[in-house]
């Protein structure tokens, strides 16, 4: 049966490195607290005027296209995952299309599924290839969090976690038996919608501007950290196991697990639960923080670049986040 494989990967992170030490005076936090609770040592923050959600996505996409040997006008569809779009509308997908010089009027679809956004986007793209509608689909995750964080001590629990960056993959139909995306698994549970949320600017205010002026805190992310943690450590193993079971495989078959880089403690919990050794779980949250929809493709791209993932390896990606939403993808790279 026709399905897709990852023909190219790429990532881009802003050049500005922000260490925990830099956050200490700003947020009344400490390097020790951040490292102990999250594993994060530093993250990237965008440069205003240089980096945008769309052009960071384009920078990552160019590398993926180059690896796949695909020219801009060969792209037949864009799926762009972000929770931090350039504009309220239109979506960042069309802006990236313009940035890449894609002039063939291919469809650009934005996906708003937060930390699970990239795997949702990958699944959408895979379906279009499976049905035969398209052959060349660009899937991107890109985020600028740093402009939307409360950098005062009140915001410290959340603001130390998130960073900026972008990752991309180029999907093509698989030509080899057993190569490519084997299955994807998507879930949502709306009853937890308010546990991890940026409320404003929302559409349900009669006077949006006045509301935001009166409630500026609602422009920043709110997170019930302990509830997120408790749900994440259940859903990650569940959705990974489902992918393995569906394909008649077990944890020992995984060559590399790419978990969404939410928090190193969540990753360590999942690793232990799945019985995977350190060399089979990729982590770069230490250097980039949590980049939500960008975290999985950045990690994948780095792992490929470092030779930790090779053609034919069994790769499992999994994510959990705001919504709550969670997802996995199992593939032979
Ligand atoms: N620096 C220093 N102290 C802090 C900070 C900070 N940045 N943030 C909170 N504290 C203090 C609090 O004020 C509190 O102090 P007190 O005991 O004197 O009252 C203490 O640390 C503990 O605060 P908690 O909020 O209870 O901290 P907790 O141990 O729950 O850790 C954390 C918070 C790290 C967010 C944790 O709940 C967690 O890991 N949650 C998972 C959420 C997560 O990983 N989200 C990632 C994004 S979502 C996703 O991608 C899935």
C-alpha cells in the first residue's frame, strides 16, 4: 500500500543563546532550579527583525528540500504547525510559501495542535500521499515563544521552559517495501483545554482590545504544571505502545525514540517505562528548551545530522501537550 517516507530533514534555531544565568535576575529564578526541574540549561530567543515564525520555518524547510533534492515549485502541499503564528490570520504556511518562492499556488494548511502539532501535521501530510493526491509535501513546525512569555518573577514557572526554533521534513511516496511512515496515532481530550492555555487575544470578547488591556496576564501562557506532568507520563507510553502493537513490534525494536522535548523529567520517565537505553532516546531540551511544535522535527534533524539515525532505522516520535492532545508516529527512516 502506498505511503510516505521522509526524504529530507532540516532545522533552524535563532543565533541568540539565553542561558539560565541570564534569566536569574529577570525572573528571580536559579540555574539549579531550572536544571533540576526541567533539564534545561539554555534556549534560543529570536532576533526581532531577523527571525519570524514563517522565515524560521523556511530556513528549516530549505535544508529539508535540499536533502530531498526538491526545488521550491516541486512542493505540492505545505502543512505548517505552530501555536505562535506571525499573524492572527492568515496562517504562517502561506507566508512561508512566499518566503520560499513557491509560486505554483500549492495549498498551505496551518495546524494548531501545540506540542503535538508536528505529528498531527505529519499525519495529515501522510494521508494526502497515501491517497495519491500529492507526491511532495513539506511539513514544518516553527515557534517563537520568547515574545509571548511573562519575563517577570510571576511568569517564571512557565517562562523558563519555552524556547524558539523550527524544524521541517519533506515527505515523498515510499518506493521501498517497509520504508517510511508505518502508522500515526492522534488523540485529543478537550476537557483539559484550560490546563495549558494562552487565552487572549480570543474572539469571544465584545471588545477584544479593552479586555486585553484589562487582563494583560491572559496574553501569557498559563500552565497547571502538575496536571500536565501527570497526564503526559501516562499518555506518552500509551501512544508509543499503541504504535508498536499495531505494527507487531515491541520497544526493543526501536532504534531511536524522538519524544517531544517537553521536560527532561517527562522524557526520563517515559524512557524508564519503555525500558529504553540512553542511546535510544534523543534529548536536546538541555540546549533548546521546549519548542512545542518545532521540538520533534528539530530533534529528528539533529539526530540525522549526528548520524544517530540512519536509513532503515525504526524511529518512533511521540508528543503530548495543550488541548490535551497527544500523538505518535512509527516509521522506518
Ligand atoms: N525558579 C525558581 N523557583 C520556582 C520557579 C522558577 N522558575 N518556578 C516555580 N518556582 C517555585 C515555586 O514558587 C514554588 O515555591 P514554594 O515551594 O516556595 O511555593 C516551588 O518552586 C515549586 O513550585 P511548583 O509549581 O509546585 O513546581 P513543580 O515542582 O510542580 O515544578 C514544573 C514546576 C517544572 C513546571 C513541573 O510542574 C513540571 O515539570 N510540569 C510539567 C509541565 C511541563 O513540562 N510542561 C512543558 C510544557 S507542556 C508540554 O510541552 C507537554
